[in-house]
């Protein structure tokens, strides 16, 4: 079992719709969770972080964390073609390695005009 | 604007050459990382450093070495470049507790070994 799992996609949504991206993780002791956006040929950029159960909103983005079920999700409201990218979920596992992020393989999002 | 700067955006090298990839950060981060990213394989950690002159192997260190002589600079060295090292190389840095702010990535170096 991979430590951080994401559906590779592509997830295709029409412009204006809500895009829902999901991620599950295996280490129950994980404490910090991040979403990165990566455009084709570019490097990842941090868009959201979440540490507590529940929702965290930032503009059109909402991160959701459920530690009991070990999943974290990212909702993008009013999706735009410019949101088309690969979204990487990243987790800090529990234990001593608190400095190393574990990445999922990413979900490719395609927003159709 | 805080930055992680990678010295080259694109690089073409010949098989057998010794290759240096440089990464500099201006955020006073303790941790620095080198990843490679290949289609279908995701981000794979090569080496990381949590302090000056300290380093630890990541998941795929074979064929690579690193150097961190100063806090702001972390170099990746390909001792004898091979075609299977053709890839996108990404440098990242973070504070000692990565969980607080996560990584900041450089813009990447696309290396082609011919």
C-alpha cells in the first residue's frame, strides 16, 4: 500500500463546476497535510495546508481533513480553465521524520471551457 | 519575494560527464531536498540535508552525491551521467519543522543526458 494515494485522473469538469480531488494516507499519526498545484513543465507550488479536522477555506479553494478516515480532499469552486493542472497531495508522517513530505502521485485536473 | 533558485532551467550533458546542479535559497531554511520527477513515477527523493554538512540518502541515491557547505546552498552531483538520469530535477527547502509551512520548490532543471 502506498503511503499517500491519489487517483491519477484525469478528472474532467466543465468551467464553473466544483472540482473535488481526494487523497488517502496510511500513517494514522500524520499531522500536517498540503496541496500543491503543478502546471505542465513547471514546479509544484503550495496552495493549501491543513492541520486540524474539518474544513479550511481560501478563496475558491477548500481543504477538508478527516483524520479518523485518513483522507484529505481539495475542493475547487467555480473551476476555471486556468485551474487545469496536476494536484499533488503531501503529508508529513508521524514519528521522527517530521521534515520530509510524502507525496502522492498527483491527480490531473482538466477544466473544459 | 522568497526564493529557491536553481542555476539552470535546461541542461544537456553527455554520457559519462560529471554534472553539477546548484540550488540556492534565501529563506534561511534548515532543510533542503533534491527530487527527480519522471512521468508516471511521481516525485522521488534523491537526497536531503537538514543542516550544513549533514545529508541523508533518500529513496534513489544511486549515481548521485550531494554537497552542503553553506546553509543556503545545496548541490546535486551526478558522478558519471547516464541516459537514465534524464529527468526533471527539483530542489526544495523548508524550515526544520516542515509541517509548519511545507516545502518551497525551485523552478526545476530539465536535464537531458545524450
